[in-house]
C-alpha cells in the first residue's frame, strides 16, 4: 500500500484530532502532543485529498515548530509547487526542511530533488547543481526517478554553460536509469548548444 496506515479511518481520525485542538491543546504544557496532533491531522486531511485543510494544519505546525517540521515543510512545498502554483513560497518553506530536528534520512533525497526542481524553475544554476548533487548523495535508491531528475537537471545546467561533453555525461547517467523518459532533455541539451540537427 502507498499509505503507512492502510486500514486507517481518516474521517474518524480527523474528528478526534479537531476535537483535541478545539479543547485548547495549543496552550497545553505538552507541546509534543500539540505538534503530533497537527502533523497527524494534516496527514489525515492529505490522505482524504483535502489538501487546503492539510496545508492549513501543516502551516500551523511550521509556525509553531519551525525547527521541527520536516514532513510539514515537504508536503506544503509539494502542494505549492505541483498544485497551488506558489513556487516562491514552496522554496522558502522547503529550504529549512533538511535541517529540521525531525528530518528523515530516508526521504532527504526527495527533499533535495524538489529543491533542485524549484531552483531550476528560478533558473538558479548554482543551487540546481548543489541540490541535485545532494539529491543523488541522499537518495536511498540510486536508480530512482528522483536521482534521474537530479542528473537531468545537472545536464541541462551544463548545457546552458555550453559544456556539451559534461552535459552528455550526466545525461547518460539519467538515461541508464530510464531511457524513454529523458529523450526530451537530450533534445534540449543539443538545442542549447546550437546543434539543431541533433535536437
């Protein structure tokens, strides 16, 4: 299953989380319970595809626990980049995720891949290369789509730098992971180097 809680009743869980929050959990001495409730409520809404409500809970968590909100930062950034068209906000929120106290080594590769994509969106070549390298280094599965995306982004930046030879080396690494999904990038690499015939 794609969810860590395959048999969960998220509708019922949301009722309990909202009840706990309505009873003043935010002002309770147990800050850990407050953080956990916000995170689980956000995840429950997310699992129900109620993304606006999920983001609301995650933003509250980030505001209240700025140094301890790894998953909240990742999911809000994903929503802002892929659904809500808020790339500036996504980048601002996600930049602090890797240094979160509750960061997940297993998921850091995904975090850095999204940072790579956001940096590419803003045409920040230095950050693309930095985050792509971190995505590759921190990915558990070196044959994953995330690693492929990182290699492809490095290749494009090298092509923009007019270093065709190095761009093709990085492209070949991506192609070795999954050939068919990277051919458009190869055309762009040649195009950026004015080889319109191969493009």
